[in-house]
């Protein structure tokens, strides 16, 4: 009988140790990294090194999450709000992404991109306001 | 969504799959499930287990459902081949549902697949099926004794939290012997972060150890008791990601 758990346990003889893709595994590790860094157990760099995740892999995970969360919000907005929210979000995202020290050499280009997006955002807002008056 | 109600004809359908249903207590199987394990679609669960595990069985299958109308009420589903001593060819699946005051806990007693069926994500598919039913019936906790071979490592990745500080101290000790000083420092930091605040804590996030590449072989060689809280959004997310991963 299989009633004696001293001998038979949940053994996990599944052979499914790995994730189906490296991306899923990276996401798994990035969640751990976020948690350990948030609790100040590890510094960010220490966590990346310990869990063997590169800065690029972590950035990609963050960007993907950010976009997915933003889309969830966009889905709840009207078309007009959606356009504005999208542009604002892109602006914020670019600011965060490229203000990072890794991209200092590219600051000028991205500053331009951000200012173009800001101008575009203002124009859309103005047009939307006119549309409301009409 | 309406709550599933088990009918006598569904119980008959389960027995026609080959399950032996044992009832300890003066109550019918359908009434017992509807009263104490509300929301469990036991026919669908049995059919899913049958359709996924029967094709990989390498020996005669013993299918059994035991309903214990005691305090607390228990429901045990097992699907086990008779070659239980043959580690390379046996098929073991057993889950024990226990009705607590206003919730249900599940114990993952056994899950082992024949060697030829391993590494094909069937284990994770079984977890997905289980999780679907757990959520439908409002299971709040899953308990596991992760042991032997890959079990000590595998279940860490599913987000189970370690409940026994002595087991974690033993793993920490193994790490001290096996790892470099720098590697051990990282392992110890995670240990201290939790047990420094909760010396007798029963929810150590062992998932953070298992993500460290050098901990894999140490965890594989250890066994530990774990618990997963399905009412905790982080635990549930980790479990879902693992089952679908």
C-alpha cells in the first residue's frame, strides 16, 4: 500500500525542470530579482550576477511587462484618452529607459525623441479639445 | 459562474472509467462531494486524469477514490500502477483533499511518471488540470513533501514556501560544505533575510534559492516540506507561471 509517506513522497519525477523557453525562465528569474532587490537582500547588480541574468535580458523583461501593463490600462480608455495615454506612456518609458547610465552616450538623440513625443502629445490634446468644442 | 453540482449519474460515469469508490460514512458520494467539496467537478477531474495518464501507464492501473466522512472530511484520489517499487516504470498520482472550517486544503501526495513519459511537460499539464479544479472549488492551500531525485528542486520553482526551519538549516549546512565562500554568502543572505525576522517562520521563499544556478544539485539532494497559499496573489502567480511554463 502507498500509505507510508516515509518511503513514497511527492517525488517530482517529471523531467520538466526547465521552462519551455529562455524567455519564460528569464521572466521567472527577473521576478526573483525584483523581490530580492526590493527587500534589499541584494543590490541590483549583485542580483543580476547571482541569478545569471544580463542587464539586456532584464531590460527586455521590464519593457515587455511595462507594455503589457500599459495595454491593459489602454483597453479601458476611450479612443481619445487612449491616444493621449499612449503618447504619454511612450514619453515616460523613453525617459526612464534612456536616462539610464548605460545609454548616456545616446542622451542627445533620445532627448530629441522625447521632445518630439511631447510636442505630438500637446498637438493631439489641442485637436481633441477643438473636437470637443465642435 | 454557477457552482457545479455532482449528480449520481456522474458518480456512475466515474466508476465506469474503472475507479473504485469507497465511502466511509452513511452518505452518498454525490452528496458528500456537494456538501464538503463544493465546486469540485469530480467526473471531469477523473476523466482528465484518465485521458492524460492512462496512455503512459506501463502496468495495471489501480484507480481509487476514497471519501471519508469524518472530522475533518477527506477525499482521496489515487491513480497508481501496480509496479510501485519500480522507480523507472511506475506511475503514481495521489491527491488528498481535506475540508477545513471554511476552506479546502490539498496535499500533493505523489506524482511520478514512468521514465519514458518524463520531460514531455505532462507533469505540468497535470498541474494545470489540478489548479483549474482547485480554483473552481476554492482550495486555499497546497501542501507537498518534495523529496528524492528532482522533487527537492522541481517544487521550489513552482513557488512553494518551505515550512520547516530545520530542513532549511540542513540545506544551508549542505550549501556551506559544497559551495565557494562567495556563493555561500549569497545563499546565507537569503536565509538570514527571512529567518532573521522570522526565526520559526513557515514560509521561507525557497524559490529564491532555486534560482541560484549553483543551488540546483544541493536542492535535488534534499527533501523539504512546502506549502503554497493560493489566496496569496504572488504564490498563485508563481504557480500558474510554473504550470504553464
